[in-house]
C-alpha cells in the first residue's frame, strides 16, 4: 500500500494549502472591511468640512453686505453739509461699527481659508486612498495632512494671525 500513503500525504498537503489560503482570504476580507470603514469616516469628515466651508462663506457674504451698507451710510453722512451735529457722533459710531465688521470679516476669511485648506487636504487624502487601496501606510499619511489642517483651523491663534499665515496676500489694514 505504498501508493495509498503517498495519496494520503498529497491529500494532507492539499488540505494544509487550502487552510492557509482560507486564512489569507479571511485576512484580506478583514482588511477590506477596515478600508471601507476608513473611507466612510473620510467621506463623513469631507462632508462636515464642506458644510463648514459653505457656512463660513455665507457668513462672510453677509458681513460684506453689512460693511457695504455701512460704507454707503458713511458716505451719505460725510456728504451732508451743515454744522457738526448729532450726525457727527452717529458717523463716528458707524465708522466704529464698520471697523468692527471689517475685523470680523477678516476673522471669517481666515477661518474660511483654513477650513478650505483642510477640505482640500481631506479630498487629496480620499483621492490618494482611492488610487492606492493596497497601501494602508499611504492612506495614513494623507489623513494626517487633513488632520494637520484641521488642527491648524482649530488653533488658538487670533484669526488675524491665522489669516496672515494662511493667505499669500497681506491682511487688509484696519481703520481706526
């Protein structure tokens, strides 16, 4: 029965190879599930950043509209002839309001720039993830960029400083 022993050994080797293949298949299925979970998390962060960007943009537009209205009131008050009157103090109040709104506008622009950078980094990370799903290390690097931008957006620096750092243009001068 020497042929029977060889057949039995071949069958045992085949069973071991099949078991090893099943173990690898289970590993790759688990990796796929992890990768899908990371992608869902990335998509959720991207949606949150997009919503924050839209909210900041709307707020910035509202502040710009208010600033334009105040500037128009200032021009009308400055053009009105006559002796100094309560209008002069109202004009000064309007100037102060305008200056405050300009500062607030700069703050919102700074926040918007930081959120936009974080959004771009998150999109880049998701695109990189789609291109190279077999390299989890690359994904972590891309996610780090998005998290770094998000941390920068949440930094404790005053918005004027953050705006100056985030923008290639100098900050608008503030009126007294």
